[in-house]
């Protein structure tokens, strides 16, 4: 999967956040939907411009981005 075919940045779209090409759907927005319990079916129903390949690219981009990080700042939960 070459996520570069589906994900790009443009300073004029969402202040340069990575988005799915041809949309204003940012990678972080889509990932947050899944983090909030949405299913792929719900995402596709709500955002029909998103293709299965583009969704796969979102995950590929996120995985590659995280693999390049060396420090993982985790929020500390206070009791």
C-alpha cells in the first residue's frame, strides 16, 4: 500500500493537516472516529467519498508515522 497515492497535505486545506486526497477528511479525524467506536461500515455510510483503499491508506500512513517516532508521550492519569 502506497499511502502517498491517497494522503496529502496542503497548507490551504485544514491548515496543512494530512487529509485524504479530494476531501477535507483529515487522517486524525478518521482515526478518532474509530477510536470512538465507529465501524468501517458507519464511516463509509457517513462519508461515501471515502473508499476502502483510502481508509487503508489512512492506517498505513498512521503506522508509518508512528514507526518513525522514538519518544511516545503518554498522558498520565491522575487518581
